[in-house]
């Protein structure tokens, strides 16, 4: 017995007539009669009472009809789900964020848009630093990720810059450099400060650029602490342990404890938001998600 036999049986049961069922199925009456007989022999029971005007179900046939409809409905549901997965409208996506990328306005906008546009796509969210996300993507543990500056570019990974934003210097509330009316601070004004930097293995790009720019302007920053994430750096700033340079979108962290100021003449210091994914996996739900990211990201290009 297979699904074909069950479909034939249901068609005959619902029409009450083998010839009409054969026409509905696009086949001749004799082969359909043979298939129904074969099904009865396989099950060891009579499914229909046959009479000149058609057929009616036996008690066994009534039971099989209910089971057959349920099985065929289940098969159709599986087929529909697989079509949705193949079309990129359904599936599970493992998505990683760095804490600083997650702070950008693009991220909540994107997640809301994905939930609205593709309710059948389930997102599994994880957080890590840029190096950890890159390793996870290269190893196939994540489908895509969002980070700031790439720390490595393993073969097979695609890196797309979605947005760029300025960086700000974060200082503990009440710091002497916050006095006065000048809003922007020049880098040389920071040369006596203790910098709190994210460890280079976690996110070297922004801070490598910062250190290089400081060297160009005549000083080497004093590093007070190295931490794994920008959110940790801001917590130390709030505690008065030093200053940090962070993307502008993080300026809402620790309000009242941390003050944020632009850096004068530091246009080369920017913080990108970068989408990373495996080129070989760009299909199905991942392809739909990446296309959605590209649609949403232009709204944030100048954030």
C-alpha cells in the first residue's frame, strides 16, 4: 500500500462511483478498479459494496477513509512546508551579533521587518565578539552574523558593509574635559588619559585605526584596560577607570554616568556595520534574509 492507493481509494469513496473517480483522476476505469482490488487484497478486507449505480463504503472502508484523509492531509502539509523552505519563506536561521553591532538602529529594524515579512523564519540569536562570530561562520555553526570591522576574512565568507557611523569618545560624567562649551574634543587632548580598549583578538579594526591616528598626531595612548566587548569598556568608563572610543550608536549606554563627545578632525575613524555569511549557503531562508537586509540597510546608510 502506498499514497497512490490511498488517493485512488479516497477519490472512489468521495464520488461513490469508480467511473467518475477514474475521470477525476485522469485514468481509465479498468486500471482504477484493479488498483482498488489490489488495495483490498493488501489489507485483507472489502472496502466497498458494489452495486449497479456505484459503490458504498463498508465499515472497514469508513475507517480507512478517515485515516486516509488524515494521512494525505499530513503529506500535503509536509509538501507545503518543504516548498516554503525551498522558497525561502520558512526555516531556521542561526544569526550572531556583536554587542556593538546590535546597538545600531539597523538591528531592531531588521528583526522587526523579518518577523513581519517572513513569520515562518525562526531566528536563533547568539552574541559573541567579531573573532568568535567569524570562527563560528567559517565552521558552519552560524548562517550569518553582524559585526563591526572584520578581524579575518576566511575563504568562503562574504563581507558586506551595510552602514557606517562616526565614533565618539566616552568619558566618565564630571570629567575635566567635559567642562566648557566646546562639544568636540581633539585627539591630542586625550593623550594623558587612560584608554579602555577592546582586545585586539576580539575587534582589532576600529582600535587599530584609533592607535594609528593617535600616532600620527604625536602620541601613543596609555592603555588602562583591555576588555572583550565594547559594552564592558563603557561599564569601566562609567566606573571612572578611563575613557573609550565607541560607535555613535552606543551613546545611550549608562546615561548619567557616561558622557559622549565627537572627536575633531577624525573623519577617518568610522564604525561600519558588516553583514557576514557563507557564500555556499546563500539559498532558502538565508537568501531571503540577506535580501531583506539589503532592502532595510539603505535606510540606515547615513545613520
